[in-house]
């Protein structure tokens, strides 16, 4: 058994740059306007960071963190239990994989065929049991260090460690939707707002309705996104720089009086944001219309959605994985995306019958695409959710929250793939060998980026040094 320390809660808002209405992607002119809006409100410039330090820029290493929003049912995906009673095993049959002796469910034929490219984690433990992505982003739950803003997401830690080198791409881009967005799971926590993720609004490209409860929560937290955006006539990068210069001149008196360093940070990150705004490469990376149509077609599965649900992804959601790859190519080092809705309290089998093949297609396409481009060893991919699902099927033919054990899939990053890590009991409800904590996965991600999470320290607002992770250690079998 692993004993894990308790945790706490906090929240900081991130930067949101809206997309142009009626288009499938943000345009460069809209991108420039978004930056101007942010500078006026001390948002965009404050929230962008450059790459440097800790080996991140020099190595070219990157991570793609994929959150299966809602909690994926492990026994219906990578840990089938064909010999369990019918009220446990469910409706899906199992199929052999390229890993001798390992089976997955029939919903994942591509992962089964290419299993040598994946590591399947069947014994993920330590879940908090709540619907958010805090643990998948930081290794800690929402309550940890609540009094001072909460623990920061890994990408925000990279922002803090990255130093001052200017870049034409932000270091951390958060593309999560649904609950992870509403609950700001990619928050900077006690590091402060200047280390936040860069958050383009991808809702025009990938419509995903929020439940009524999440809409109310979003309004309460005042994190709603801007919907419309029009470019101010005649605005250019040169004029934008002139306006920034004027702003800095007007703010000089306030800057001289500032004791917190926030104005100094604004000056520094304004320059960084201008470099990004002037970068056609990064703006183009956000525009899927600039991708080869054959590649877009490759990332679009031919599957049919079940009866329309309020929070269901469309098949086009597979292109989020393509967008993540384009971000990495543009120089981003940490990208978070989400796929949902795996919250299967009812109609589990109808929904997973659709979501399983969607994940199978999107993930395997990404891995093969990265491999063909010579990027797979540099890009580590982690796929997981906030917890697992109950072995026993409920009267609504659903599965309940199950924090005792969850699942994960890892690929790329030079990892030793083609293996299964951990096992569960005959019902899929308890880890019986090699329990792996959420923090262990985060430690493995940090290790890929050249960062020792056990010795690298952050300083909290009181001046106290803190390790990045309390108990996490890189997963030895993967290294």
C-alpha cells in the first residue's frame, strides 16, 4: 500500500485569447488584436513566458498531456476482465495485442496492433475522486496549499523555471475544454498569474457544450471567454509597439512605486508577447486551415456519434491531437488537451462504444504522425483521467466514480514501450501489483524534460522552498 500525504485548494485565472467568429481557426490579424486587448488589460503580456533554462529549450523535448475528462472506465478500455461476472465485465469483448499475453477491449484495434509503441498503465493510484484535472496537471489535488493559491500545473512550473530568453512561442499552451477549463486545472497556483498557461479559445474549432452546472460555475468564477473579435482598423505590429511604449511611459510613476515587482514583470513579458504576436509561425500553427488536407483527413475518424448529448465531443475532436502536434512544431514545450465526456454514470456502453474508437484513432494517428516526422523520441505523450470507474455496473447501465485505481497510456519520449505496468484484481477494482501514483507519472514527465522533480525547488510566497513533487519518482520501467 502507498501512503500519500493530504492536499489543498486554490485558483488563478489564465489567459484566454478568443478566436475569430465564423472561422475554424484564429487569424494572425485577430491574434495581434487579441494581444492588444490583453496589453490594455494587463492580461496577455503578463501571461506569456519564454523558453530557457533547465535544458528545455536546448533539448527540444516536449510533452503532450491528454486528459480524458470524466474518468475513463479502465475495464472497458485497456484492462478487460472477460472472466468476471456479467455485471462486472460489461458488453465489450477483448482482443489480443502485439504485446504477448496482453489484451485490450475490441474498441481499441489500432492500439492493439501497435501496442509495441505504448506503455499501458493499469495500476494508477492516489486519485482524489473529484471531477477536474488538477492531479493530471500537477500531481496534487485542488486543495493542496489552498491558502496561497494552490499547487501550480507542470506547464506553469516550466514557465517559472524557463528564465528570460525571448521566444516566438509560449512555453505552455492549455487547450483543455469542459471541466478542466471551468475549474482552471492548468492554474499557476502560488507561482502567480505571470506564470499562467497561454489559452487560445478553440471553441469555434471544437464546439463542446458545457453542462448547466459547469456554466453556473464558470459564471461564478468569472472566467468566461470573449466570443467576438474584430481587428482595429489600421492596427499593425509597429503601431502596437508604439502603444506599448506609450503605456510604459505612462506607467513609469506607478512602476517606480511598485513594491511587488508586478510592473517589472509586465515590462518584461510585454516584450515577449510582442515577439509572439509578430511570429507568423506560431499564429499559423493555431490555424488548421493551413494544414495539408490529407493530414486533416487522416486525423478525422469515420465514426458515428450516438444520440446527441450535451457534453459529447464530435469526431472532429481527434484534430485536437493534430493541433497539439502543430504547437510542438511551433516551439511549445508543454501542451494540454482534453477529450470527453467519460463521465459515464449512465449509458456507459453506448458512450464508450463511441469514445473508445475516437481515442483509438486520435492517439494512434498522433503517435504514427510524430514517428514519421522524426519527433516521437522528443515528444512524450500521457493519456489519463481524474480517476477510474467502478467494476460493478449500476442500474442505469453506468459505472460510478472509482478513485481506488485508474488507467493511463504513455507513448513517445524515448520511453521503453511495448509493456504493461501494474495489474488489478479479477474485477478491475484494486491495484494488486506495482501501484503507480499520479505524482510518479508527473515525475516521469519532468524527467523527460531534464528536470529532477525531487531536487528542483520552488519558493512559495512566504519564502519557503518546496520540492516540485513530494513523493513522485520517475517510473523506472519506462526509463
